[in-house]
C-alpha cells in the first residue's frame, strides 16, 4: 500500500500539460516496444537545466490499466527500482486516477539526478502498471538498441547576453578618451560560429583638461550618455571541460558626445575590433559532448581595434570586456 500511495501522490501532483521541444538538449528515441498486452512508442528524451523528460505514447493498452509509477534506470538495474518521475503530463482533463487510454501521449519529468542515467549507456524506462483486476506488474522499455547511449543534440541555438566594456583611445576621438558601455546582446549559433548583435547604453568620458568637470564629483572626467550598437562573430579555438579559449570580431557604431571647453561636441564614431578571450563555460553534460560555450558563457575579452570619427579623428582602441550569454531558446 505504501508504494501505491506514493505513486498516486506522484500522479496527483504531476497531472498538468507539459510541452516537449523546449529542452536544452534532446535525443530522438523512436522505439515501439510491446510488453504483453501493452504497446508503447517512446518518442524523445530531453534535458533542460535540472529537468529530464521522456515523451511516449501508449498505443495499445487493455481496458482499466492504470500507471502507478514511472522510473528511469540503467539497463543493469532491477526493474522499476530506478529514479522515479516527479511529474506526469497527460491529455487535457485526464485525472490521476483514470486508466490509460490507447493512443494517449504522456510526458514524464524526472529529478536532476536522473541526468546521469539519461546520458549514460543503455538507459531504460520502466512503467509500473495496475490492471483492472488489481494486479501490478513492471513493464521495461529499453531506450536504445544494445548498450549504446542516446544520440543527444542541442535543441536551442539562440542566445541572450550582456556585454560590459571599458575601452580607451590613446590618441583620443575628439575630446573623448574612454567609453564605458553596457550592451544587451542577441545571438545565434551556426555550427561553431556565434553571430551576435547588441545595443545598449554607456558613457563617453572626457578628461578635465578638455571638458567641464562637475565639481560635485571626485573624478577628473566629464561623462556624457551614449547609445552604442554593434555586430560581430565569435568562434571557439579550444574548449577543455569548463574552460574556453577563442576569439571575437566585432564592428561598433556609437555617437560620441562631450561638453568640451570649446563647446559641445557630437560626432559618429565607428570601427572594428578583434578580441581574444578566455571564458568559464557550462561543463559537459555526461558523455553527450554537449555543454560548453553553446550552453552558458562568462568570458573576459581584451579587444584591440581602430576607431574612426566623422570629425576626421582616428585612434587605436584597447580595452577589456566582460561578456556573458546563455543559450535561451
């Protein structure tokens, strides 16, 4: 009775519609297996952050058959003694105590610890069911043929991020000596290349010898608000485990402003930069080979470029950038 109570509680807590297809990584399963008078088609496994999900449809079931529990385990583990699902998604309006229906689609959600089983060799899905006569039995469904692992791929390719940049112009651009910029970014992975566009807000700093400095501050710079935009591409050169080394190239456009002693200055500035980086990235997920920069990224870049302004000035640009992004959709 304890096992049945726990299983009923699991189903009662988890009866909700679940959408598959928003996983960070996923593996098509496409296996139709028959166990006695039950036939089920396992469609897909997916992992998103701490959630592991398995989607299946029960194509043929006897009348009155109920699902008491679902578990995920390695092929060598005892049947129905693996990691239990925490939630179950069923057809709209189906209650936890209702029998399964033929051609019903189910989505099972497992806790974080199930990840190592899902990405390991030969994972197995076990369903503990109860017949209309009250008899319980375990139905094992191997998710792979033989001892091979599932073939995992990334299900997401678009990124959201933030760049925080401090850059200086040794020859100055007009009266501006430095810029401090904050840019929100949107990107997309295409093979090993990460294409990014960004826009944001920042400050253009003009030193005291050229600009009116606010006496209320302790600094020696006048700051004017600016709005930069940029586009670029990044590629990974080497990525061992949780670290990544690579290079970014970008082109930035910004309208620089300064309240100089000679009067207000306003001019467009633009130019390219090349930025080698070192970054902390997401650790690989099991033996899938996935993770790294394509999932989460916190990097330190050292951009070196050249900036041109419409007033005729030009200067080398050097700086430091803290760049972050996650593959979000």
